[in-house]
C-alpha cells in the first residue's frame, strides 16, 4: 500500500507541467541557444541556420515567408537566407523537410517571389526532394509539387516539369518514381493542348497502364479521367477506352475498383453511342462478376451504383433500368441469410452493450456493401421516381431500416430526411419506418434520425406547415410519431452525449406545428419540465427552457399558460436548489427574447428582482447581469412602480452586499444602467418602427391568442344555447302534436260559443296588437273551434264574456287582451272589438249572423 501511494504521488508530481523542473538546461546549452539581440532579422536567420539547434532552424524556415514579405529585407533574404535554407535541407530531418515544403508553397501562393526567381530556386529544390528516401518526406514534397503545378504557367511546366515526369515513368525507374509520374502526368494533362498530350504524354500513359506492378496500373487508371478531358472525346474513344476496359478486367481487385471509379468519372464526357455500345455492357458485366464473387469490388460497386444509375439514366431502356433496380435490391440484402442475420443481430446487440467485437473479413465486406447501398438510397430514389417508389423501393427501404447491423440503420437514418423531401405527398407511407428508427436502441441510429427530425416533420406536414395551419386528420396521422419522439429521450438520456440530448430538446419546439393543444400540454410539456430538473449539462437545460417557453407561447388556453408560468416561478425562482434559481435567470433571458415586454413585466419582473435577497452570492452575481435588460423594458409613466423597485434593488445591493465579486458586478451594472435612457410612451409611439416593432408584433400575437380563446368560449356558449333551444323546441313540438290530435272532436254549432273563443290562439302562436296575418287568423279559428267544443251547452249567452276574459289573461294570450278583453254578445260590441284585429273578427260576425238568421 505504501509503494502504491508513493508511485501515485510521483506520478502526480510529474504531471505538474507548469512547475519548472530544476536542471532542465545546463549553462552551456543556454549559451548556445542565446542570440545577440542587436542582430537584424536576416543576420539572426543566417546565424541560426549555420550554428543553431534543430528547433531554431525549423523556426527560421517557418518564418521565411515573413522575411520575404518585408520589402526592405527581400533582396538580402533571397541572396543570403534562401541559399542557406537549400543547403540545410540536404541533411535535414523529417520535421524540417515538412516545414520547408509548406513554406515553399506559401511563398508561391502569396506571390512573394517572381515566377522566374521561384523556378530557379524553390522549384528545383522541390523537384529534387520528390525522390527522397523517406516515404513521408517524398510524399510531402510530391503534394507540394502538385499544388505548385496549378499556380505555374504552361511554358514553365513544359520546360521544367514535363521532361522530368516522363523520365520518372520509365520501366527502369523505381516503383515510387513511377507512381509519382502517374500523379504528375494526371495533373499536367489539363494544362496542354490535345496534340501535345497525344504526342508527349499519351505514350507514357499507355505504358503505365500496362505496368507490371498493380499499384502503378491502379494509380495511372485513376488519372485517366484528367487525361481524357485533356484529349477530348474522339481520342478518348480510340486511345483511353480500350485501356480502361482492360483495366476493369484486371486480375487485381485494386485495379478493377480503380477502373470502375474512372468509368463513373468520365460518364459526362462520353456520347450516347459510346455509353450504349461500351459503357453499359461493361458496367453490367462488372456488377455481375462482383455479385458472383462477393469480393472486395462489391462494396465499391455499392458505393458507385447511385452515380452510375444517374449518369446512365438517359441511355437506359426500361429493361435495363429494371435490371439496375433489381441489382440494387440484391446489394441491400448481401450477407443477410437467416442464420447469418440472426448471428449478426446478436453480435450487434452485444457490441452496443459491451465493446466493439472483431468480425470476419467476409462479414465486414457484406456490412460495407449494405452500408454503401443504404447511403445511395436517395440517388436510387431519384433514378426510380416517386411514382414507382412504392412498388420498387418501399420494401427494400423498410428492410434497410430493420437491418440487423446498427451501422446500416444509422446510414438510413442519416438520409431519411432526403427521402421524405423527394417523396412529397406520399410521405405518410414512411411513417412505420420512422417510428421503428425512433424506437431503436442504438445511440448512433437515434443521432442520425434526431439530427434532422425537424425537416422530417416538415415533410410530413407538407405545405400546410408554411401557413401554420394543420388539419385534424394530419395531426391524428402523426399521433404515433410524437410518442416515439418523446420515448427516444429515455435512450438518449442514458448516454453521455449531451449534444444529442440538446438537439432532441431543441427539436421538441417544432412540435407546436403538428400537435394539438392537449398533446402539448399533457405529453410534451411534462417531458421538458422533467428534463429541466434532471439534465446534468447546462446546454441541455437551456434547450429545455427555450423549447418550453416556445410551446407555452402557443398554448391556446390562458389558464394553462398561466399555470405553467407559475410553475416556472415556484419551482425555479423559489426553488430550494441554487442551480434551479440560477437557471431561472437564464429562463428570464429567454422570456425577454421570445415574449413581449408587457408579458415579462406582468409575470416575471417583480419576481426576478426578489433574487437580490438570495443567500447564495452566485445568484446575486448573475442577477447583476440581468439588471440593464430589465431597465430597457420600462416605459414611463406606466411602469413607474417597476422602475422604483429596480432602483431599490440596486441600492440594496450597493449598500448591503459583502461579496467582492458581486460588488464589482453591481458597480459595472450601475455604470451601464446610467447609460440607458428610459422610454416614454408618447415618444415610443413615434419611434415604433425603429425600436419596438418586433415587440409590438409579439404583443399582438399574445393578444390574438386571448381573443381567439374568448371567441372559442363564446362559440361554445352559443352552441350550448342552440342545443338547449333545439331541445326546448322538440318538447314544444311534441306537446303541439298532442294538442292537434285532440282537435278531431267536432265543435258545437251555436254561434255565440264560436264568437266567445274566436280570439284564442294556439300555445305556440304569439301575436301582437294589430297583427292580422292569414296564418294567425286561421290558427285563431281552429283554436276557437276547439275551445268552443269544450264549453257546456246553454252557456253561450252568459259565459261568453267571462271565457274571453280568462283566455286573454292567460300567459300564451297576453298580447291579445287589448283586442278581445271587452267582447260582448251584441253585434255593435263585436264590430267595435273587431277593429283592432285587421279583419279577422268581421268574417266571424258574418258567420254568426247567418247562423242566427237560419
């Protein structure tokens, strides 16, 4: 135990890098590293290159472009420093060589030296260093030469580089020399005219394509694209295509894959006849052989198939297009036999839980093939078209989404948003696959799908998302997607990738366009509030707070909005944890950004000022940074009380604060507060378009929500009233039907009885004084007949007046009392009473007279 403690203490002591170690450099070594301060930059550079240490020489080479940039020391640097640098490079180590290759390229890129001087000095050093023994040094200088060729004029390339490149391509040269020749020839081929290329470069190119070393053949094959573009179409068909066809049938897989990639690169250069007669048969044969052998060329075919199909689409027949689709389906299922798929899925699940497990080379090749096929799915979608997607590709897309290997599912998830954009109005058929990916247990898969979930939801919503209106049918169609998004938080929260958690919480704000008010309030908001309290990373909490405020702002019910705002105040501003109170200050900043000034002053202003009494100094310190924005919200004279509270808070902090950091912060805040001018309401109306236009828009949106809620409530009340009225009418109509059934009893014939009740009306009829419509008179007659039928015989002369008075005073006949309250049995009184009923009574009187005469 003592030995372990001692070794641990020694290790910790060694980690104290900022502590100077005694005896690091001796006095003699320090003297060697010391340079006279009176030396000029040029003299110091020459001295260090001659007798300095390796580190000092590298420093001089790095600063060489700066020395040449100075016009006063430019000529002297070219005369004294540059020759010394070239001399040192012959015996320099790798690090100095790499520094020199970078510095020489910068000199040409910045035009610090004339082209002729550069060619005579720096270019010669580059050409000589390409053949260095160290492969890393040779590769660095070769890359510098290839970059320099782009910047040099054509005549210098032909004079200084072309002959050296051709000489390096001879069979007598070493392999690395011939490889350098291939890259140089491909770079300079586009610089010359076709006849120069055909005469000088093409013979060497053809020789290198037939080289005995497969690396040389493959390297030259990759440069045939540049050579073909320099030659043109006809020389390419006669000289390059035969070599390319032979290289695609090479015995080495490395060369064959290089040949296929070159075919893809030159498709845009070839004409229709060449594609139909040469390229399409060549590609089909190549793909069939790769599928039969399942060798290293198959993943390359899967990677290039999208570009091949897209480049050849205009030249393919319907049968050939179907062949490409069928071949793509096979690529997506390579290595997925039932037993192998089961073993792969088990190994993948163990791999995600424990650690990476080694796989066989065959499994790696099949996995790479399916992965590349999944990457090319959007290209194959464009090749097939939206009309045939459901028939040709939907099944294979679902298969890729359920692939047993998580890397394939991750690739599909990363390109899912591209497929949804291309599918258009039929995007709903991908909803089951989207749900499966959201329910995946792999973090990589969830990262791929959640990164673009906002774009995916926009595609599902379609054109209605731009108008911020969404039908209930579409909301219901996404009813299973929203829970899947929320459920993915459990898997995401279990990992340490806080950036993915932040993306998920940020994306939840977009659910306002595709969720109903109740779903947002009952399902989304609880997840965000729970994450606000439990998330460990501060950016995740900020994302939760921002998304919560965005969703709260869109809730339709004022009661729900106020409830959530009060929860933010009680659980965070008045919470026990100082972290929650600190987060509340950030929430206030988001509220100022997202909401109107009126909203903040109503719900948050006075509450946040109470934090100046917080016992934790960090909370008071953070509050000081919020004070200036609080003053900018004030408008006088309405907010005079708030301004007084702000001044009181500042005074208390200035007087009673004991923490030094808070004291300094409040002093800085006071200085900034003094610079802020309080707005006046009269002036703000004039300057609305300059300062408060955005705030006015926010306030109008908040008022609109309240107005819409009031309209909805009023509409609901009217609907309830309408239902009650319909119910009352149904009851009344039922009662009227019963009354109609009783009217079948024949009435008496005596005229006095009919006259006595001639003014009665039905219960459902309401007439006013002076109204005499036909419907009203007819109803009165029917009611009189029915009423007269119920009178006792012999009561016509004595009881007619009393019966009329009783009917007139009933509730349903209150409007008729003035017309028929004084009716008697005499003819004159009947005529007088008839004047107020617009002719309804005289007709009855004639009937009575006729009956009397009879």
